[in-house]
């Protein structure tokens, strides 16, 4: 008989199984009995919640059983391994950590254990999962994307039908947004809200953040050239808006123009990914965050200090700039170790 997963016949007294020996021999039944013993208290759970928690605890206990790990021997790294093995997403990881932490708090009260691995896992941010490696565009990917973006905003003209001009306007705008994120490090939230007065000085852009502060970002040539090409196009649809990158002008039924609205963040994500795909950049790298990371990489490669990185990226902590530098160092090491892929001939 498996002592971890076997169940005994229910007892009339839930507390009967809430003892150290029962938790060691029949942890699933002991857990169920403990939850039932909370009925009528301030910490009582609904029947639906009990079923969910018992199912979660059962999965965890079976994982421990397979590895011959008893409850007193569980450490935070066991919890992390369990969450990774089951490929649980962030929300479910955090629910498990909280469940295990609450349960071990009770086991400490029973004097079955003297430590709380769930609490330690919380401190170690196990519930958030392991962070993906910071992604940067390679030199070849940068050149390809530069080419796609420049072609979009340099070769467009205002010829064609009204519909064709509308499509060209959107393509130029989207390319300039991507170029400003790549060459100016803007976040999506910053790109959709940045205003014309933020670009008064050549070579930099002043960006307000959600904390009511501002940071001044250095603009690389790709961003400077894109913005210069954008102003004549923007003028066509800028009525009533101070936004650098407005969405299309909305019209009333009587065809009266109204205030231009901001781009939606989802629109930015979608069009940036499409432009990157044109450049042959797909998968996890084809995202806005990679453009911002690559901007940081270009600053680092030009010798920017951590304080300069913090200012240009609008980072609240210099430590974050140091972490970005370390991530770039790792990426550079990997590139030289395996060799950057060459263009197909």
C-alpha cells in the first residue's frame, strides 16, 4: 500500500487525522481533514475551493512520493523542481507556493517540521518562474531590420488612391514607431503616448514615464532619420492631437473630423512583429522588448556607463542597468562561442 496516496475510510472527527503521524503516513487524507476542520472558522474554505486545493496537494504529494521525499525533508528547490516538471505557468506557480506555505505553517504548529519551504520559495520568487534569457538582435538581424524600416519610410510616396495613401501612411507610421523603439529604447506604453514637444532637441527624445518623471534618451541615426521622415506624413492626420504617433482620425457620420486618438498597444505589438518578420526575425525575438534590449546593447557597445544606461532607458535603479550589461555580456560570449550565423548564399 502506498502511504502517500492511499486513503482511509472517513471518520466522524476531522481532527482525528490532523496529527503528525497521520500527516507522515497519509498526507492527502490529513490535508483533507485539516481543511474540513476549518469549517465554521474565519479561515473556512468553500466546497469548491477544497476540491481544488486537495487536487493540487495530491499532485504535489505524488511528486514527492515518486522521489521518496517525506514532508519534513522538503526544501524550496524541491518546490521549484515540481513546478518546472509540470510546466506550470506563473499564476499557477504562485498558487502552489502559497498553498504549500500555508500548509507548512500548520505543520510547524503541529511540530512535525521546523521550517517552511513554501515561505522560502516565496522569498526566492519561485512562483514567478525562471526568467527567459534577455534577447538581443544579432548584427545581421539589426542590418536586416534597418533595411526593412528604411525602405518603409524612405521610399513611400503620397501617390495613389485615397485608400492607397491611407495604407502608406500607416506603414510609414508603423515603421517609424519600430525605428524609434529600436533607436530610442521606447517602451510600447511610451511610444503610444509620446508627444511632439518631447522631440524638440535633435539627437535626443524626452520621455515621460508612469511615475510622473522624465528621462532623456539618446537617439541613434535610425530613429533620427525615421522621425525626420515622419513629420510630413504625420501632418496629414495630426489635427487635434499632440501625439507623435496618432491612430487614424475618427470621423462622425457627417464626416466631421474629431480628435485623433492614440494607437492601441496591441496595434504596436502586431505591426512591430510583422515588420520584424519581413526582416526574417521570427519566434521569441520578434517582439518590442527585443528592440528595447537591442537599443541598450548599442549603447553598451558605444561605451555607455550604467548611469547613462539608466537615464536613456528610464530605469529606476542603476542595478537594472548592471543586469542589462551582464545579460549583454553573456549574449556576446555565446555569439562568439558558437559563431554568428552567416547569410545564406
